[in-house]
């Protein structure tokens, strides 16, 4: 059973997050009042994931994120961000956090974010030493419009990146999160032409057994018969992932700058922020239905 450690100095917020997580009976939930207590609990019994507030006494969420990455690189950290902490949250993402959820949207997004990060983090961590043998490689996938194929492909790419030692285990998880965001965009926003609001409403309707727009579009050949092309190009210095859908595309310049802390609470642009934070380069090709993500090999210790 996956375990989640919730870290927040506010008893009210701990109860709120714990109550939302308890809706998933497959999660074991533990609590810490601050970052220092969280580290003690992690050392005694490592959780599968840490969900932390940013602003806390003794050891805040920013310091906790950096310490967990350095000492426990296999444990992903998700931030709970409040209004006014946006700039700190961006710094925490840069230090190694796997994702974030604004406190104003915990009820609608927390469980989905937890599930996404846990799925990505479960990739096999026992890898062979192949980096010195790599010259180059090129693999192309053509996927149907099927969201169930996202996690297997992300896991496959993570294993390649890890086996070839492009990054440490925290970096591997972050590459997986970025790829998952890009593939979700291609399947749902690209081929199915769904907005973030329509996706959320479709999930809520589906959970109640009601008709939803996502199912409707999957039944229509115009959307169902589209494909997604994924190219993985490997060389010694970098891994390059190119994802192209068959939707109408979009203008990435029309999305509020996701690297601006003032936009952290916005629903749109979250995926772009994670991709641009976790990858070394992100490029869109006109008309906006193709994105290339580049991960350069981490410097090797002397």
C-alpha cells in the first residue's frame, strides 16, 4: 500500500489534506507538523511520497524539498501552494519537487496529482550500466488516442534515461512527470480538443456514471482515429523526446507565462511550467501540435 506523508504546521490544513487523501482507500497516510519532524519520520520509515506545505517553522517546504532530494532521491515531493508563496514554489520545483497543487484546488486536483506522481515514481529502479556503450539511438512510436498507453510509455522512457545514467533517481521522476504532461496534452487537449475545464467536468461526470464529453469524443471517428507520434532520439550528451498530435494545435505564446510566479495558481499553463522546469529545453513547432523536450546528461561526479 503506497504511503503518503503530509507535512503542514496547520492542523486544519493537515486534516483537510488527510481527508481528501482518505477518499483513496489504497493510500496509507501519515502526518508531520513541520519539515524537521518530517525528516525524522522519513528516516524511521520512508514513505512513497511527501506532500508538504511551503511555509513552516524550523524547516520550511523549500528546505525540506532540497534535503529529501539529496538524502532520499527516490521519494518524490509534491508542494501545496498558497496564495503569496508562488515565487518560493517555483524555487522548490527547481530544487527537485515533482509537482504542486494550489491549496485553492486541493479538492479537485490533489488525488489526481498524487496518483500521477506515484505512477511515474514506481518505475523499475534496478538498471544496467550502459552509458559508456551508447553512440546513438532513434525510436519512433505511433500511438492511438488512448490515455491508457501514457504511463507505460512514460515508464519505458524513464527506464531508458535511468539505465543510460542521464540523471539521478529524482531527475528520472522529473523527466517522467514532464513527459506525462506532454502526452496528456497530446491525447486530451490535442487529439480530443478538450479544455482543462472540460476534462475536469468529464472526469467528474464519469465518476458519477453520467455521460461525458471525453467518452463522446472517443466514440467519434474525427477524434478517435487520430494518432500521436513519439520520437525518442538518444546520444551521449542528451535525450530528445518529440511528441506530435493530429489536433489543430495552439499558440503557446497565448498561454500566461507559466514561469512567472504570479501565474502559478492558474489552471492553464501548469503542464508547461512542469515541462520547462524539469527539462533543459522545450520547443513548440507551429501550429503548436508538436513539442520537443530535451534532457541533457547530468554532469558526472569527478
